[in-house]
């Protein structure tokens, strides 16, 4: 087996005394595009925040490249859920993308010409360069999503965590974002993406993680997207877009 | 001339005015700049909590020096005492709101009133022993500012601005995205404490000038005013500093002219500035919002104009449109003008025609309308109702969605009324 990049062992996380994640185990190899699925409130965002070190687990271990989180600062890039961002913050597209470089700039120095170059390249890749002077709240949903992608690319980390990058964007933008994700994977990165649309999950991802507090399934889409399993997890709230039968009229 | 000279230049010759101007500006600028972070992190309560806590800290510091070293009114000790009291208050607030079910806003009220009360009681118990004037705390006395207070203001201001300059990126990221900040090794808790410590120093130093009640205003009003004019944080900080400075200058003149309390006049001027900007700010101001709303035309009306011109054989008059669309003349005129600007229609005299670009758009909408009709009929809606429903749905004309409908329906050539569906 190839050396794994992310190892999660017996991970338990709670807010107060309510567990949000219970005894989660999985490991992820290099160069994978992984989807996390599960109903609302099932702990998907919590899992990402724990992998980023923002929430401390009650119990369990997380290893990145075989080392604990504290030794891996800046090796994981993060694209937050759109609803978690303050879109009124006085900040421009370019300034958000520049945040991806902060870990490389010592506190007594300014960003270098090279930092500006990398940020510009990242903005070009996700096609927001001509918006660089706009305040982030002025953009459309898809553009906002891409700004944070630019930040993640500028960070040049080998692991990317994205929280619902496809929520509230139009079909064309969804494709464009997916293309960026795929080419990031081709260039050797590992991506973990929280995803809410079960109809596209199989098409987009190499492997899926199905969670609702506990890990229900992990593996190829074929294994995870079993009807019985999904019904159990989504408890009838399943909203797969079942094809509407339409009688053809002559 | 003589008069103006008296009004503006005379006060500048007074030492008390010079000192007030200098000390006030120094501390107000620090307040304004750090206030930007306070409002962006929604910590406005912090200023309130801190200013109330500090009376206990001042008395504590005073007593400590007096009892141990027999030094009266040792300014640095009182300052340190205040900062400690402030940190304790903030620590207690976050501790109690985390471990109990009482929400943070209530906890804040409980804590700072409790600590304020302990200060008041201490002062009254030791009133013959220590010489602290409570009124001085409540109202402040910027016109009677002492040399040592001036020094404190200068040092605090320089210190805080230096910290902000060096750790700008840390503060910005921890405020904007604490999750990413943590992931690249910035300790958000440490940033929180440093910010709280800076705010306490500024507040403590400002209290002796404008008093406990008004200090919060000095912390957040200039920053909020600047927020209405800024799309970038550095600009917001610069403008906040400017508005703090003008508040002090304007307020001090006001207080001399009107012979009023200095602190009150400064805050009054500061609030006045806020209201002017709140009304007039070009992008985020109230009037510009009204104007934008006034100019707003519903997208569906624009699309209805396009389709009705096409339906009437690509020529219509404003009058026929008005009758057909049953919309108000005012809106319709605005809509027609807007479409003209977008080069979708041409108006010659009273006649309205579609341009090629306009025709293409109108065809797209009609295609959506007729496909929706076919779809609705296929799902079993009575034929006489589908037109009205489709009229609302036609504005959902996202290409992918419409092509999906077309595929599902097997690419029909005609809608249920037998009309041709444009490709
Ligand atoms: N800061 C928080 N404090 C308390 N409970 C929280 C907090 N964040 C999330 N939760 C709870 O934890 C559970 C998982 O939340 P989350 O990870 O955001 O779910 P998802 O992203 O899958 O929708 C939910 O029940 C939610 O209410
Ligand atoms: Mg979530």
C-alpha cells in the first residue's frame, strides 16, 4: 500500500457534551479527489475544521504525512463554506488571495515580488484576475468561491480542504471549479471536498466518505452510494433528483 | 477676519488647549485604528466592559502602591491595575459564557457591572485614604489633562500603533478567517489576548480624557464611520484615524466656544460626523441606497418588454406596451431607457423596435416560455392554466435547465397551443 497522507484514528469531537464526530477512522493516499457526503449537521464541516487544527479533538489521532498536526502548519489549504465568510469585510479579491502567501512571509517583512507573482498566477488560473481590485461582497457566488480557490492555490500546499465549493453556483461555474480541482489532483495534490449533491458525487470523486456523526462508509462511489445505506443515513430526507416520468405527446 | 482669528487661533495660544489637542489626538487616533478590529470582530462590548472594569483596577493599583511602597497616586501602577482588571473581566466573560447556559450578552452585563460596583465600593470605603475623584472617571477631563497623562497617551499610542503595524497580517487573517489562521500556525487565542490588552491600554488612557461612558464611542464611532467609506482595511484604518483626529479638533473648539465639557463635545462632534457619512457615503450610505432602489427595474419587466415587442411583430409603441403589460408608466419608461442603453431596442419617435441582439434575447425567453408550457402540460396541468404559470417560469431561462427540459420532452417543435418553439 502506498504511504498514506492523512491518517485519522478513533477521532471523536464534541461541542460541549454533544458529540459531533464519533470514532472516525480513515486514511487517504496521495493524489486523490475525495468527497465527503452526509446530511445537514452530520459533522462534515467539523471534520474539516478538526483536520485544520481549529477544533481540538476529545480523543483520537490525526496524522499528516505520518506526523502530528502541529508539525504540519500551512501544509493544508482551506476553502471555507460560503455562509461562514463575512462578505462585508473590507478586503479585495487580491488581498484574499495574498493570504495564501502569509505563511511564507516573516512578520517583519512585506510580501515580495515573487509573492505577488504567485498570487497573480493563482488568480489567473481561476479567472478572477480582472476582479482583483473588487471588494469580495460585490462578486457573484461562483466568483466568490473562485477567490478562495485562488487563495488555496497561492498557498501551494499539497492538501486542499473545500467546504461545499459547489453550493449556490451555476452549472458553468461548477464545471469550471471541478476542472480546477481535477487539474490540482493531476499535479499531485490531495483534495477533500464536502459535497451535497448525491447525483454528481459518483461522477466527480475517486472516493467518498459518508458520515453522520459516525463514519458510515468509505471507498469508491459504487460502494458508498448504496440505496439502503443512504436511506439509513438520510432517513427519508433523501432528495436524489429522480427522473420525472413524462408522457410524450404526439 | 478679526472674529475668525479670535475663534480659531486664540484657543491655540492656551496651554490647556494645546495639551488637550495633543493628548486627545494621540489617544483618539490609536482608538480609531484599533477600533477597526473591534468592530470587525464584533467586540464592541469590549470597550464597555473594559472602561467599567478599570475603576476597580485604578483603585487596586493605587492601594497596592500606597500600602506596599507608600507612594500616592502612582500613575503607572494605576494603569497596570486597570489593564489587569480589564483582562480579568474579559477572561471571566469568556469563561462564564462557555461553561454556563447564560448567553454572552448577559454575561457581559453581569461581569462589568459587578466589577464596576466593586470599584465604587472600594473607593467609598477608602475615601479618606485615597484621593480618586469618581466624577473624573465618569466624565473625564480632557481640558485639565496633566503632563503625565500626556506622556501615557503618547507611549500607549506609539506602542499600540507599532504592534498593529508589525502584526497587521496576523490580525487581519485571524479576524477574517480564524480557521485558516490556526492552520498556518497563528495562535488565534494569543491574537485575541493581545488585541484585548491593546484595547485596554487605549481605553484606560482615554478614560481620563472623555470618561467611562463616552470612551466606547471614541473606540467604535470613528471606525464605523470609516467602514462606510472603505473597501479595504488599510484605508478603513487610515480614515478612522482621520475621523478620530477631526473629532478631537472639532470637539475641542466646540467645547471652548460653548463652554461645555470637553469629552461630551468631542463625542458629539464624532457622532455628528457619523450621521453625515451615514447619509452621504457614496456606496454604503443611506441616500445612495435609496437612489439605487429608485433606479431598480425588475428583470422580469425588462424581459416582458422584449417579448411583447417581438410578439407584436417587432414594432410597438410605449402606449401599446403600457396597456399590454399593465405596468406603471414611470417604470416602463425607465425599463425602455435601460434596454436602450443595453442596445437591445431602438426607439425612433414613438416606435420601439428590437435590435438583432434584442431579438436573440427575446427568442430565448419565448423558447423558455413555450418549453415550460409543454413541460407543465406534460405533468398534467390543464391547458388553460399553463400560459399563466409559464409566464412566471419563463424568467428561469438558465441554458442548462432549458436544454434539460428540451431533452426530457424529446425536442418538441410546437407548444401546447400549437405555436412554434424557437431553437
Ligand atoms: N460552534 C458550534 N457550537 C456548538 N455546536 C456546533 C458548532 N458547530 C457545529 N455544531 C453542531 O455540530 C453538528 C455538526 O455540525 P457541522 O459540522 O457544521 O455539520 P455539517 O457541516 O455536516 O452540516 C451540528 O449538529 C451542529 O449543530
Ligand atoms: Mg457544513
